[in-house]
């Protein structure tokens, strides 16, 4: 459904009637109802109310935020980037504690704004809200918040927004889990030419440090037909690059009525005419199949990039992390991928300071970094997450012990990536032009198939197109180039 079809759908709804029981019809009913409330606000303010959706965390959250924005836009809000707005929603992350701390800090700043603007409403959603201790803290110390909901009922956003207009006090709706997937709700995309697509929700892996399975629930895959339809519609609207999203895309389809592998799904998506590039995130090394490597190798559209989180290079630590692969198995997998697809870029996530980790374990991680040759790596200091098995382990490592080890890993990652990224210098590459350069508006910024950024002179009219670019100079993690 495009925007006009959605607006038409809204006009056929009587917001004073009964709410339908089925989804997504029920949510369209509530969007129509919300629109009525917004019209009252418009009459009082003499303008459209503004709203700001702020995203913390990963690409899954970014995609969820586009869904929130889609509903707000359809209901009559004006989307802005400034948090000094009539409605602000924080889509939160809780994967590491510093993400939580940032939310509390920003929430404090909103308090003053709300005092000055009697129309202002504030909502919180996302992973952090699935933690009972967080809800307690917000109720106690941030009583000015109007709405809180979690990850499982995000599709109910319109219904909950209506409740903030019709009920007194804080509206709180948190579910423990769900097997429900609601299709066909509105989405307001950030980029016209590229889009994320959820292919699955949740995670069943229970890595011992990770809170995701507790806050995002069990793994559920979307039906392939729904995914294909969504992508086909997006392509018709001008999207040329998609990013398939899931916590562990390699186990896609296992729980479907008619099971299907991720590699098969990719083959189906490849057939969509007009689609130029396919990306995906994240791959768990234990589930990455030979079938997938073969499909990637033979594909014209799947990008030459694989994000393959290592977490640690020490088999002892990997076992304690419940990652279910050894250092040797990971290295063999990386070799196999590089042999099959020589121009691929591999990137990774690394955690330093897991309980019991010693300097020797970290040397094993550094050894893997050197052997694999990552184009980029995200390095994190271990963060203790309440409720995970690792949080209960006795041998937690102190900050002072972790810091020098973390610095050493980061330095190795940067040195290696610098060497690795420059291997394409002097060659030409196909680049998807994404935006005008942040620092110099005579330059454009684009992305190579392997995810490396390239900056080059050009006109903003080229945004969203694929261009052949000469990679003239490598500056660490990116290239300066020239359109041919
Ligand atoms: N502490 C530090 N990093 C973590 N990650 C997940 N949980 C934690 C934690 N408790 C990292 C992992 C994962 C990435 C998304 O976040 O490296 O791959
Ligand atoms: Fe967390 Fe592991 Fe699931 Fe990734 S695979 S979300 S690290 S539990």
C-alpha cells in the first residue's frame, strides 16, 4: 500500500465506531482516531503539531522507528529532527549499560521542555522498556513521561497514542513475549533509495552476555511471500538497495510452517526485477552454511560484505559465552568465505573484558584479528546485563584491568583495517550515492558493494543512483574518488 492508498483507507473509517478485533484493521482504526485528536491540537495550536523520533541502538531499532514515524505522519504530525517538539519518542537500546545511561540523560533534558510546552507528550519504547527495573525507575523518577511500551507490541503504537489522549496518567503496556507479526502498517522511510526489511524477530541463541533474547523474545520469521511483496513494493517506489534484518539471519525460516533456508530466501529476492543490491545483518558463525556461501558467490546482487561477529578469539571464552564455535572453526569459516569470494569484506564485533578473560585470551582475539584481516570491527567493553548468565559469573574483570586490553585490541583492529581497506586503491568500483558529504558540500558520499565509503565531487541530483567511481586515494577507512 502506498501513502495515498493508506490515506484513502483512513477516510473510509468511522473513528466514533467500534474498534475492529483484527490486525492491521484495528490499528488503522486507531490511526483515524488519533488523526481526530491531532485535528483538535491543530485547531488549538494553529499549526500541525511536530514530532521527533529518536533512535538508540541497532538497525532493527532504526527500522522500527520508521514504522513509528509512518504512523505519526499519517495521523497528521510533522516530523522534525529537533527534540523540542510537541511529541518526542525515544526508541531505546539496552545491549550495553551506556545506552541506558544516555536515555536517562536525554530524558532529564526533556523535562524542562515539557514544562514550557503544555502540549508536549513524551513516549519511551524499545528494548530497555522490557526490563522491569527500568519501568520502576521511570515511574519513580520520570513521572512526566506519557507513554511506555516495549518491543512486542510496537504495532499497537497508534492505539496506545490514542490512550494518551483519552486516559489520565502514564500509559504503560509491556508484554513478556509474542508470536504475533502484524503486516502492512505504514512506514516513513529515511532514505528513498534504500531500506531495511525485517525478515525475522527475536533470538534463540542466548549468548551468555547478551540481553537481546530476554528483551526481543524468541525467534520468529516472517513469511517469505510477505517479505518478497514488501521488497517488490519498495522497488516500485524507487528503492534499489535493501538490508535484510534479523539478529541471526542464518537461522531464518526454521520455524516457518514450510521451513525455508536463508540462502533460498536470498535466491528468491535476487529475482526481483529492478532491485540492484542486497545486504543482510547479522550472521552467526555457527549457522553460516555452505549453501549461503555458494549463493553469495554466484549472486549478481548480494553485496560483497559479511558481518561475522567474532566476540572473542579464545575458545575458552567462546565456550563461556555460549557461542558454540571454537577459534579454529571461526578461522576455517573465514578462510572458506574468502577463498570462495575473494573480493569480500568481512567485518566483526568484539567484546573485551568478559568474566574471567585474561591477557592471554585477549592475545587469542588479536591473533584472529590479524589472521582474518577485517575491513572494520566494532570493539566493545563487556557490559554486565542483569538477568544474563554472565552477570552471575563470579570472575568479573575490573575496569582498570580491561582498559589496556581494550586499547590494544582497538589499536590492532585499526592498524589491520587501514591495511585491508586500501587493497582496492587505483581500481574502479560501483558506488551507490547516498548523500551530500557532511563536511564539504561539493562532495558526495557513496557506498561500495563491500560497504566501504567513498567521497567524490558531484551533484546532489545523483543521490540514489549507482555510479562507477575511480578509487583514487585511501584515507584509512574510506576512499576519495572521482566519477568516471
Ligand atoms: N557487553 C558488551 N557488548 C555486548 N554486545 C552484546 N551484548 C554485550 C554486552 N553485554 C555486543 C556484541 C554484539 C553487539 C551487537 O553488541 O558484540 O554482537
Ligand atoms: Fe545476542 Fe547472541 Fe542473539 Fe546476537 S546471537 S542477539 S549476541 S544472544
